[in-house]
């Protein structure tokens, strides 16, 4: 029987790790218009998350085989500290694939989705670091209009849409989706949406233009940010009791 390591155990000091994880998020991070890395947010059985990066040199090899919600066993990879200013998870380390990294499909396991949901009042009270992306869940109470602020209407990066969500304690946060995330949000809301629809926002950034003022906003961050309508987590029922 294979003994898998948990994500919180990984460090650059030791090699020979073997992990069993679910691909919670898979997205492309473009280096230039014709080249991209594949980035994944992994989650293990304990619910802990970690970022994995597949360098552009190997991206074509994994493009069709790395799909969200799949469980994988991964061996032979590099663990090192994340150097980017904005981190997707609380884990300071990330995984980098090598040319002899081995990835195999495995049977699904039980895990805890959205284990590290950030309370709204922590965000409002400035108790949350702005260099780590957050996951939040709440009911949509207001949605603005999809707009394109670019002079070129075909520029996807110019799209923006604002909305507000409320938690079970009736604390309200203003959110802004940008670029392709704005387009995806608007399409999802039009398809599934209604007032008080409950959503989870995965890997969004806390932005506070003026640290002395109480004007915090939750903003999407590149391709990683995602919108999950009606997530299957217990917090949803708690919020329904408040809004119904």
C-alpha cells in the first residue's frame, strides 16, 4: 500500500515525495501570446491546498490530461518557495513539474472543499493579508452591468462587472470581476442566477485602496479566480436560513 504525503508536509529540504491530490483548479498563465504555463491548485484528503506549476516546456504534454476534479498521484517533482508577491494559497511553497515527473490517474477520495473560507468580518476589519488570495461564500444580493472599459470592445481584458454578496451574519462585501472572469460570471449568473443565489468565490484578491478607510473590495486575480454557483458545502444551508 502506498503511503502518500500530505501537502502541508512538503518542503524543499527533502525529496522523494509522493502525493495523491484532486485538481481543484486548472488554468493557463500566459508568458506571452503564444506561450503559457499550466497552473493547478491541488487539494489533498485533509483539504489543504498547494499550487503546482507545469512549465511551458511541458505544457503541451499535460494540456489534455490535467482536468479539474480529477484525482492524481504525482511523484518526482521540485518543491520550492513561491517568489510571486501574490500567493494563491496560505502554503508558502509550490510544486514544479520536471521532465521526469510521473502523473497517474487514481480513484476519487473524500476531501474538504473550501476548508479555509475567510469570514467576511475578518476582511472588513483588515485582519486578512492582501498578498494571499481568499475563498469566500455568500448570497448575491446585487449585480451590476457587464461593461467594457477598453476603447477596443474586442479586448477581453477590458470587461468588468461589480456585484455584492452577503454572508450569514448579513455582512456585505463589494466584489469586482475583471476580464474573462467578468464574462464568465455574467454568463453563469444569467444562466443560473437569481437574487440571493449563493456562490463561492475561489482565489480572489482582497484590495484595500486606502488602508485607513473602510472601503475594501474583493477583486478577481488573473485566470485563477473562479465563481462556483451553489457549492455543495455546509455553509450554504446556514446562509439560506438567513436569506429565505
